[in-house]
């Protein structure tokens, strides 16, 4: 019997990368009135993937964007799920706050890197989202007055 060579696995994206891309798109829309589609992000190891938007909603005070997760050949139960981020204006100086949306759990016991009561969004995606939003806010493209008027709140 001839042995077949295994083909390389198709790479996919983490839920955190999809959430970061959705947050970046929503923040861009909140600042500029337009959603980047596709939205490109920088990952911690330097890759720059682009994600097409599956959802783009904008009102005066908030924006929502969604990315359909492609887990590649990884048997991930979230493959095909729409990962949604909502960004809204918050009080000046309040920073970025994370809130649990649909499908996001809440930390209920000590022992994780997150406090009890916090949304179960891991520290690496939180940091990636914060960095992407800060980079965009400081870029020359968004309106400086809008960027300076308060950080968005991600839900």
C-alpha cells in the first residue's frame, strides 16, 4: 500500500485576531465615518492579514464591525462564527474598557490572569486591540479632535 504524503494544514486566525480586526474597523468608522473593508491589522509576530467585513453598522455614538472567523484546518468550534466588536465613545481619560457581548463569558473564579467579574477576553487579544486602536488614533488619517475627545469603549 502506497503511503500518501500529508498536505500542509491551512492556517487560520485566532478569535482574538478576528476581534482585534473587528475593533479596528469599528474604531476607524467611528473616527472617519467609513469602514475599511477589508481591514488590515498587524499581529504580534509582524504578519499583516486582511479580513473582509461581514458586519458594518454605524450610528452617531458607536460602531459595530464583524469578521467571520476562519480557523483554517484547526478543528475549532468557533470556525465560521461572526466575531463582533462594538466601539463607543467614553469619557475623556477613561481608557479602553472591555464588556462581555453575546457569546463572551465572565470570569467567575480567581486563578486566571483576569479579575473575577471581567469579560473572559484573554490578555493578549486585549493588548493587541488596545495597541491597534492607539496606533490608529495617533495616525494622521483620523480627525485629531475626534481622537482626542475620548477613547472608545469596546463591547
